[in-house]
C-alpha cells in the first residue's frame, strides 16, 4: 500500500491579528509538519492582509488531528484537508 499524503490548507483571514496564534500552533506540532509553504499576495505597493499556508503532514494521525483541531479554534482561520 502506498503512503498517504495529507495536505492541510490553512486560510488566515487577517495575518496581522491571527498569524501569531497560527505560528504558535504550528510550532507546537512541528514534528507533524513535513513541508510548509506560505502564500500571500505582495507587490511593490501592496501586501495582502490574508494568507494561505499549505502543510504536508506526517507522523501519528492523532497528532495531525490535534493540530487540525487547534487551528480550527483560532478565529479567522479556515482549513481544508486533502488526501492523496
């Protein structure tokens, strides 16, 4: 059987307000994160207040679920999960 690839998308509505709590949670569950990619719109005269973080999860499913649950508790954060 192939290994599953779990991708968790994390949409942050207001990076200034919510990024600190998101970062704290990601650090707490750092051993469950294999890959992390942060995306937000930026140009010479504009930096978006929202952002998107894509996480490739690894390790025990219980820890992955705890990470997901804690992110959902942060106001202004939306998540979507993909399995391949």
